C-alpha cells in the first residue's frame, strides 16, 4: 500500500511544505512570508488561519485533496519534555502549544495546522521527535546549584534520523550502537546516543555547550551575571544575546559560515580565530560526550548545514578522530525525517504514542 503524507514545517518567515508518496517526495515548496505582513499579527497563534490557508493552497496547486492524504506529519513544537517517538496530535497537545510554558516558536504552529486539517477531514496528524525530546540520565540533569537543572532542547529530529541512517550504513541497528551526534547549524547540539537513547546533550537553544553561528553557548558564570546587572540590557535583550545575537553574530556580525570563510580567505585573522574557536568548542564537547559513554564510542557523526564547511569540519575531525571514526552526513532533511517518522507508524513498524505520554520524563513538571 502506498501512503501519501503531507509534511508541514513552519519557520519564522517561511512555511516548508511537501507531499511524500511513502518515502519519496512528489511535491515541495517553501512559501516565504513578508516580515512586514507578519508584523500585523500580535501573537504567534494569530498566524494560524493564514498559515492554514497557505497549506490548503499548496495542496490545491498540486492537485491533492486533504481526504487523499494518509496522514499529516508536523514539526514538533515547544512542548514539555517527552521521550523520543511519533505522537498523535490531539486536543491536549494543541492546547499546550497555544499556551506554551517554554515560549512561542513558529514550530508550535505545525501541530495546530495538522489538528485543524484533522478536524475537517479525519486525516490523522502526528509530530516526530520534537526539540524537547528528553532522554537524559539523572546524572546529566544535576548542576552545582539546587533548583537549577540542565534540560534537553536539541536538534532531536535530525540527530535521530541521521543516527538511524548512519547505523544502517554500518550494518547495525541504532539501538546497538554508541554514537556521538554533532548537529552543526545556526545552533549546535552534541548528543551522546547510548543504544538508541540520548542520555546527555547540550541545550542548543538558550545557553549551553559550544558557541554557534547565533548562540552564545556556555559562558563564564560571573561574566554573565555582571552583564545581567550592568544596567545596559533588559532581560529580553540578554536572552537575545544568548540565542540570536550570540556566537558568530556577536563576534563577526553574521550568522553565515560562508561569509565568515570569505572573510578568512581575504586575510581576516580575527575571523579565522573566531571560526577556529567555534570548532574548538565543538571538539571539546565531543570529548566530554566521549566520557559520558566511558570511551566506548562506535562513531562520531557530523551533520547539519555547516557540515558542508570543509574548513570547520577538518578542524573538528583533527581534534576528535582519536576517539572514534568520524562519519559525515552534511545538511539536514527535516521534511524526509518527518515523513519517515510517520511512515513507520502507518506501515506498523512502530506504534504512535499518545500525548501526554503516560510516563513523563524526570525533567517534566
């Protein structure tokens, strides 16, 4: 049986849409949204009718009726922590996304769009491995201050999908391997995957681990406290420095690695130092994750958009290849990963989980 899956992946200024026949994309578009038009919406969820109409117009252009679909695959949003898996979108999930405890993010719109399509047609909608996937070990949560715990927010969708691909290419199952997965994007996440579970990973959204094109990463605590109380910044401005205006943006005024490499090629030694330092912090975090796995590492896997940067990748490999073989899967294919996650449910390979899950992670409240 062939399954037809609509994939919905909203971003801050665009909506990515695809139709898959099983694991094969047969239609795809990225619809851009004018920032001035978006500014008319006071709250993120005010955009829902507009985004839903864009999805319907996409389907109409490609001759697909909603009732022709087997399922809708939606990018997961900022829900509370939950185990890895594919979750059926339901009213409880939508209510939580519309009143999120972790803040508003464009990805929150995806499941809401899917649920509206379900209400109209009965076609089920699912999310797959959202960024709040939490499989951390208790040791990984604890910090030196009671009441402050480390939390799991990372590129779960891409890390899990590429880990499965790497395992298949090694002739092994994902659940039999110890992998260090490195997602190199606007944010950088480095995860220790132990037999199919991410037992430790840096919070790639708001202040932990390597610095990245837009993220400050881990910072000296005293320096950050002094900055917070300097009177120069409000709380929202500090948060923006951590995620959005940190990393390469802070040092070099751009989040584009290609621009930075151009600066280096033109002889900018400061840009070279900053770029090398970013790779250095990535390599240090890989080393830390190797200790999490007690040195028993089957492979280190580099993925994400910046994994195409030969300059950055070569520097990281030089520092970490003594730990384990390094494999490279440049780019990220979120649309395919979402479709494949839902396909595994449709073909009976795995069961969809209910939301909220019966067993919540220790990090949940």
